C-alpha cells in the first residue's frame, strides 16, 4: 500500500515538474506567424492564375459511359451521405441544446 502511494506521489510530482507557463497559443499568434510569410512573399510580383485543366481527370468515366444502375448507385450513395450529414447536424443541435 505504501508503495502504491509513493509511486502515485512520485508520478504526480514528475508530471507537475513537466509543466511550464508557456502557452502554445502564444507561439502561434498571427503577429509571429504571418510576418515570416509576408517577408518570404515580398519579392513576388506575379499573381496566381487559375488552371481550368488542373482538376480534369481524363480517365474518369463520363455520364455517357455509365450504366443507369451505376448512376443510381452513385445517387443513392450521395443521398445516404446527405442523410448522414443531416442526422449528425441534428445530433449536434440536440447536444448543444442540453
């Protein structure tokens, strides 16, 4: 019994010694993070441009290539995902209401 108490006390003291007064949110404040990014981008004059072909997958089947049953399966999967999302939102609303 004394051994358990001593072990618990030692673990408590060891964990307390590991703590510090530094807060992680202090290190990630906007003024400490964004300044470095502003300095890194200071020499860049060009603006980003949109590439319309960036997300085009030439190997993806088109609607013409799909059978009606494949389209129905895709539609059902989308409906199930929407139902699940709606149920999750309802559950969150109930949880925050309590």
